[in-house]
C-alpha cells in the first residue's frame, strides 16, 4: 500500500482549496509573473497576494525570486504525483462502489421486468 506524507498532502490540498490560489497557478502555467502583476490581475492588495503566494510557495507549487525590487513567481518544483495518487485511490474505490450499485439496479430491473411479464 502506498503511504503518503500527510503533512505534505495537507499543505497541498489547503493551498489548492482557495480559488484565488488555483487561479494564480493557472496563470503561472502560462507565464511567470510578479506579485504586483498577480495582485493587479486578481484585484487584490500586494499584502493579500503575498499571503496567497506564500501559501503556494510553502506547498512547493510556486517558487519566487527577488530580482531588484520585483519578486517574480513561477511554477515550483512540486508536480502533484502524491496528490494525484491519493485521488486515484479514492476514485477507484468509488468506481467499484458505483459498479456494484449498477449491478444491483440492473438485477432489480430484470426482476421487475420478469414479474411484469409473468402477470
């Protein structure tokens, strides 16, 4: 069984739970950006955006670098393999449950049809 470091998963899912942070990541997939650019794009204060970027950086999703007076953001080193594996494990469990439910429903429908034809 695969073991996951819960603190890493907790930080990752907490970082991804916020729509602004997901938006920041989506923007950084397309191009690097300064915190000032991101704050402007999302209609936030610099302080607010710095907090969001800090959460993403702590989770490893964003890396920042200070160039002169500007702090540039880019996608970080974390590739989400652990998160994807965790989600996949539960997706498979739910698929199995829904498959079993489909079988029960099909059986019930067959019996209902058989009972209707017998009358």
